[in-house]
């Protein structure tokens, strides 16, 4: 091969390497300049509809006793705190509680309250509540409302925020009020009436 051919081949190899490097660099720049966040049209998420305010009322059944409890203890407070009384600071329980139309457990089931609550105060009975109201009734079947808040259990009425939701409750906001219908201090079982006011689309 003549020196002229070698020089031409070398030139083409150099040009190819430069093209590949430029393409790679350009691709990298495109990735880096792609927006982490970007505005979108509200209509794409159905947010052009008129926002509604709905009131839901149902009963929350916390069942700790019997062979099929709907709430179980997953964290016990340290032994030295067991003597502090009913507040049991540090106690954590997981729930899959029935939500019914009426206060009787045999009443129509409209959903489940799934999540956990924890005893969050040293000197009073206050629970931190993190739960989803997962509905099974009518058009709300498969949709959820998310609650996250403070529940001073001995107050007649406790208010907790609605922090979001899914399905028909995407972008939901509002509040939930809880009032104890009855409680069995021996077993820990309780029935609580919930009134939830929520903005949704």
C-alpha cells in the first residue's frame, strides 16, 4: 500500500472517530439539557373539569380481639414504659379495618382503612394516623383517600387532613373528622364515625 493510500485511510479513520465523538457528545448534551420538570396542560390529567366537594360518612371498626383481628400490634413499647398507662408511648399497630355504612359490623361494607397508627405522646393518648381509605363501593371502587395526621383519641371530635388520593381522588384535599361511637377498654376494640369532606375532580 502506497503512502498516499495510507494517508487517505488515516484521514477517513480520523474523520470517523471525530463524527462518533461528536454524536456521543451531542447525545450526552441532549440528556443533560432534558428538563427534569416541565409544565403540562391540565386537560391531559382531567383537571379542566369543575372541582367537586363531597361529604363521605362511614364507620371505622378497629378489632383487636378474637380469632380474626383487623388490627395487630407490630411494635410494642419498651418494657419500662408499659406501666405508663393507656397511652403506651411507642406502640405501633397495622390495620386493615372495615369501613361500613352503619355502626354495626354487619352493616354494608364500603371499603377498608389500610395503614398504621402509632402512640405518639408520652403524657396523653394521641395517635399518629397514616392510612388509606380504600373504597369498594359504586364508582369509587378502586379509589383511595389518604389521611395523615394527629388523633387525640379522648377528644370528642378529632380532625385530620386529607393529604391526597388516587383514582377519582387524584389531587384530593380536605379534612376528616373522627368521633368515637363506642370503645371497649378491656379488649381495645372500637368503632369510630368518620366524616370526610374532600375536594376532588
